[in-house]
C-alpha cells in the first residue's frame, strides 16, 4: 500500500499520501480552517500533536467546499502510513499516539486528546512547511533545534 501511495519527486525523494495530507492541513491552518488548541496543539517543546479523527473530517469538508482535487484516504490508511513514517530514519513522525491538551471552543476548559506526535522542524525540512505554521499565533517559536530532539 505504501508504494502505491508514493509519488517520486524530481530530486529522487518520494512523497506519500501522509506527506500530501500534511501539506493540505498546513494550507487549512494558514486559511484558519484548522486552529491551534481546537484541531491540533503543540507541546512546550514545540512538537505538533495532530489528532487524525478530528482533522480528517474537517479536511474532507474543506476539500468539498473548495472543490479541491486533494485525495483523502480513510483514517486507517493514514494510521498505517503514520506507523511506517515513524520507522524511517530521521522521521517527522516521532510517535503514533501521544496525549495533548486542547481547548475546544464552548467546552469551558481544557481537554486531553491523543494525536500523532510530529517534529515541526523535520517536517519543514522534508516538505517545506514552515515550522511556525503550527504554533499558536500569540506564542513565539521555541527553538527546539538548539535543544535537540524532545524527550519522548
């Protein structure tokens, strides 16, 4: 399945459906369709926590509303790609599941949810998505490059 979901880039690297999803989600963040604290969050170290069950339905709605040609897979297919990505050398997927604090609107308080743990710096290096895209607009970017990789 992974081979079928890959696209070869001009420099010989491959981009798979998970990479395409991350690029699409970044567009949604920039267009304020996905919001920090509601659809995704970051740890104190600036690591992205992305709950797939929350972002995939929103991505499907956004694709329909914008007449996007974006191909979106089922959650179980992305889970398989996440597991494969976590096994790669220097992956942007650090862990397949980690709890994070979210503050959904109308909830009256914070709520813990699990999501895929993603290194924003490696994601920027691999896909060109600016690492600060995923930060809360009112928070300065933590310099995780200076401290090295976060503790797991």
